[in-house]
C-alpha cells in the first residue's frame, strides 16, 4: 500500500510541477516543465505493469512470480525519445534566444524582465559579429 | 514456411513504404553536401517509386481482406504487425502523390538549398507518415508519430529566421506535451487490457469487467484528444496557424497531410476499439472547427495565414463526416479526405509561387505592381480556391455533397447542413476578396527589387500536377466513391479485422492482467 501511495504521489507531484512550469511565459521554465512531464510519464509507464518487489521480469529458476517486462521496454523507448526531445528543445530555445534576443515564448520581449535592457539593436549587431564563433555556423 | 521467394517479396511489399524512405533518406544524407543534385534526384525518385508501390498496394488491398505483415515473423499480438487494408492503402497513395509534388516543387524552387538536410529530413517525414498509416500496434503508432514529429521539427525550421524559430519552439512544445498525453492514454489502456496490439485490444476491451470499462474508455478518450490535437480540432487548433504560416509554404503543403494523420488515427482506432464513446464530443467540436477555420480565412492578412485557416476549416468538415461514424459518413469522409489534402497542398504551393514571383510584399493581401506570370498564378489561385471552398466543378463539391447527404440521417442534420453551407459561402467571399486584391488590383508604387529571380514557369509544374489529380478525382468520382464505400464497410467490420490480424475473433489467451497484485 505504501509503495503505491509513494509512486502515485511522486507521479502526481511531477505532473503538477510539469503542467505549472510548461504554462510559464519564458522558455527555460517551459523546458523544465516538459522535462518534468516526461519524468512523470516514465514513472507512470513503469507502474502500469503493476508494482512488484523482488520479481524477475524475464526468467529465473527459483522465481515464484514474474513482473511484466513490457512496460520496462516501453519506458526505455519513452526515455530515449524524451531525452532526445529535451535536448532538441534546449538547443532550439537557445537558438531562438540568440536570434530574437528574448527568451519569451511568444517572441515579444517583456520590458520588465528583458535581459537586454532594451538595447536590442546593439545586441543583435554584436550577436551577428560573434555568430560564427558561438555556433560554428556555416551557411550553404 | 514453404513460401517461394516471389511470394515472400510480394508479402514484404507491405513494408516497402517504410523501408524505401528510410533507405532514400540515408542515401540523400550521404550525398547532401558534395552532390546536391544526386540527393535531390534520390529524394524525388524515392517519392515517385512510393507512388508506384502505393498503387500496387491499393490494387492488392481492394481485392482482399486486411493483410497483416508480422515483423520478424512474430505473430500478432506478440510481435509488431503492419496491417494493409483499403484505408491504409488509400492514405499511402495520398501521401506519396503529395510527397512527390512537394519534393519536386522544393527542388525546382531551390528551397532545398536553404539548408543542408532538406531531402533526408523530407524522406524521414514520409517514413513516419507511412509507418503511422500501416502499423497495427498502438505503441508502434506512438513511435511513428514521434518519427514524423521529429522530422517535422526539422522541416518547419528549414530556412530559419526569427519568426520561424519562435513559432518552431511553440510547435515543438505543444507536440511534446501531446506525445506525453499519448503515453498517458497508452499507459492506461495497457494497464487495463495488457496488450498494445490494436486488434487484440479491441477483442479484450469488449470483454472487460464493468469497473475496468470506465478506465478503458478514459484512456481511449485521452488518445482521441491527442489525435484531435494533431488534426487541429477546436479547441486544440491554436498551434496550427502560426506554425504553418511561418514555415516555408512548400513544407506547409506537405504538412497538409499531418492533420490527416490525426483524422486517420481517429478513423482507425475509434470504431475498432472504443466504439461510439467520442461521438457526442467530436461532432460539436468539428462544427466549431469549421466555423473558426473559415472565419479565420476572412480575417487573414496574408495568403499563408489564409491557406492555414482554410486547412483547419476543411479538416473540420472532414471530421464532421467522420463523427457520424456510419458507413455513408465514413465513405463521404474518405472521398473528401484526399480532396481536401491535395487542395490545401495545392493552395500552399501556389502561395509559394506568388511570394516568389511577385517579389515584393511577401504574401500580404495587398495590391502590388504587375508582375510576370500573374495570369497563370491567378488561374491556379482560382482553381485552389474553388477546390478548397468546395465549389463545382472540382471534387470538393462532390465531397461536400456526399457529406451533406450522409448527414441527413443524423439527428443534428440541420446544424451540419447550416454550418457547412454558410461557411462555404464565407470561404468563397474570403478567397474572392484575396484573389481580386492580389491579382486584379495594381499599385505601382513599391519598387520591384532589381535582383529578384525572373519567374520560371516550370516551377508551376508540381502545382499543375496536383490540380490534375483534383480533376482526376472529379472525373473518376464513380470508381473513387465505390472504393471509399468498400473501405468504410471494411473499417466498420470489426470482426473481419480481428479475424484477419489475430486469426480468431477472440483473444488468444485470457490473462490475469486485470487482477491487482
């Protein structure tokens, strides 16, 4: 009973944090939120095969009972995909920040928390000058 | 297994729409820097070959029951199966012709030169879409969704620029959340039924105890919500206009088929596995989507926005027909589906040519100086508008007529008729206003840039190809509707699907999955 309660609470807390963060207006909290959501779903997928302690998934000579091996395979796939996706979102947000000069999700800078302090033109000029150094970028 | 080699090859043709793009994508990746023409040739050749394969599969599917293809020869439900039936073959053919037109268009307009990886990503996109249409396994469907989404992230950012990146981030985050929800639904369904094979899940879902049935339907509704997100159904449509109008129009033309992946998944899973659970939600949402889409066309300031909203509206029309969930409704939907996809892709390609040939003002709906090739574009835009709004003489008219006819049996017939007819009028007004402003009014003040490329008429060939397909769909409406009626009957014949995939109409071994530990 206590293990189910623990897992369920963990999934719930992670989902709650994930939804809250992914509704924020700046890309960094959103990235964190999406990551939290994927952690929550990994735990959830792991739990769908029912929680069993000390039971082997495939084969053991002296096993009285087995745990379902399929959810573990599904979790593995989900982890790989969500890990790759998180990396993509991080790179994409960074690139968007460098391109637009703001980390607001809608691309409109919020004057109250604008990291550039309104000096956008100068910043973009400086960005363009250093662009090749920062990203190793080559255009076809 | 005493099959001859030719039998084996013929059976393996089912896997070809997945194998071929993955091979072509890898080959294009090798040639992408040094021999760009070779990469483009491989890509276009692969899409052309996919058209031939799809035709062969369509001919085969129209003569037989659903045919499973067991990957690695592991029988369903233990291994992953691909299932070829009439619905899958119809969607494969549609994907391959649109893919062929868009790949050719991208090569002719040199869109593929704006980044290194256009053709490889394009092929992986087709791989994901084809796989989603063929698979008979829900988790495998998730994996193919991810493949097509990952490729679409690459395509939507192709060419880059600040606006494209901002909308790209939104698109990626929305779809990541959608994928998470997909896994939630899958998790619930697996937890209840203990299987991921669609046919097996259908058989076991029907035998569930009363208590588990609610959980099962909840999982199903979560999945349908995810599919509705892909199909841009109200209120889950918000990601689409900005993403599609800020990416390259040729890419958006290919993406016209992505909303249909969502619609396809609803057609595939709902009658088979979940029954009529989603009916009361889908129909009002689809009607709202039509209104929103076509009203959005009227409000659009750019041609690309307009095409994007038109895509939303026409997908809504399609979902109305699907939401009827009877033979006539599905048959009408399956006739309207290729029409609306090709029409939207055609309009996006035409808009791309307008942006390129006009040289000023981008895609804004404003008068500009006279430009070369305007009369051809005006004709293409007129044809695209006629197709999208569903006017005669093109196939959209027949499609809408079939949908209205099928809706007569529904208790909501008055609503469906009213919404579809009034919104068609709104779409006509919006398209006429945009067309006359862009092509008939002239304003000589903006200077044409000196260095703009002269229009090359050959660039219009892929658009003309799509137009020819629409004409073909109109001329051969008889055989096409006969095929879609057969398809609808096959989709609704659940026992046939179970027999074909599992060999029996009941699950092979009842498990103790439902028992709590």
